[in-house]
C-alpha cells in the first residue's frame, strides 16, 4: 500500500500551488474541477510522487483545522536554511534539535495556516 495524497481545503488553489512549488519545491502535477464547477482541485507533487490536493471551493475561504489534523512533514537538507528562506506565513516552532527523533525540526504555516514540519535527519553516533 502506498500513500497517494493529502487533501487540504484552501482559499485560493493557484496561490497555494504557487507557494508549494516556489517555497517547498513541489511540482504542479494535474488538476480538475468538480462536475458542478464549484470546486477546483489542484495537485502538487514532491519528487517521490506524493501529492497534495489543494481543494478550492467557491465561497469557502476560512477553515478550522480542529484537533484531528496536526501537520505534515517535508524532509529538507538544512532546517535552519530552509526556515530562513521559505516565505512562511507563521512560525509554530523555530528550528531545534529533537534528539529522540534523531532530527532537527521546525514548524511553519503555509498561506492558509496549514502546519508544515521541516525535518533534517541528524547523524547519529553509533
């Protein structure tokens, strides 16, 4: 079984697709509009084929994440560098080592407030 995509409800699919491609290096993969024309779905994919479905429904531009959704993670070469260069729209947690996870992480928000974890694996001494 392979994970295919995560769907995010967004206020403007084009704006979010542009942010994910420019800031996180995703590629625009495909899109479709619902039969009734009310919802446009734009897909962006990482280098492994995992996609984010950015679902933009007419008239919906504010969302509440609730407590079931927390974040999704993106592997980066350098957390500190990525944190400084990505045009994020909110800081949830500044870069910090997470020894138990053998990683350095930071948490940011995309333009609609979805939380993204930036992860840099740390070398472990065996």
